[in-house]
C-alpha cells in the first residue's frame, strides 16, 4: 500500500502526537542546526572585511610626504 504525503498540520507519523511541522518536518526537509551558525559566521566575515577595508583606507590616506612634495592646505594633501 502506498503511503500518502504528510501535510504540515497532520499528526506526525513518528507517533509523538505533535503536528508534523512541530516535530519531524525539519528532518525531512534536510534542515540543519548549523545553518544559523553558518549565517552568523558569514556575517562576521563580512563585518571584518568592511572594518579592515575602512581601517586600511584611513591608514593609507594619512599625510606623509615623499621627497620633493609640499603640503597643500587648500587641498588637504601633499603635492
């Protein structure tokens, strides 16, 4: 006999008495407990990249003269 598809609001076939969506649905969808952790890790990497790029831009724009350059107060940098 062919088994019919279980609806989200039907009783769970595992026998817990809960609705399928609150019991075993996550197992059948392939959802993983690491998914939120992965999202947090990716967000952290993005924030770190933004922080380091801003830090590098500030560090690179500090006024330091090389030989033969003069400070231009009008422009706010060396020429």
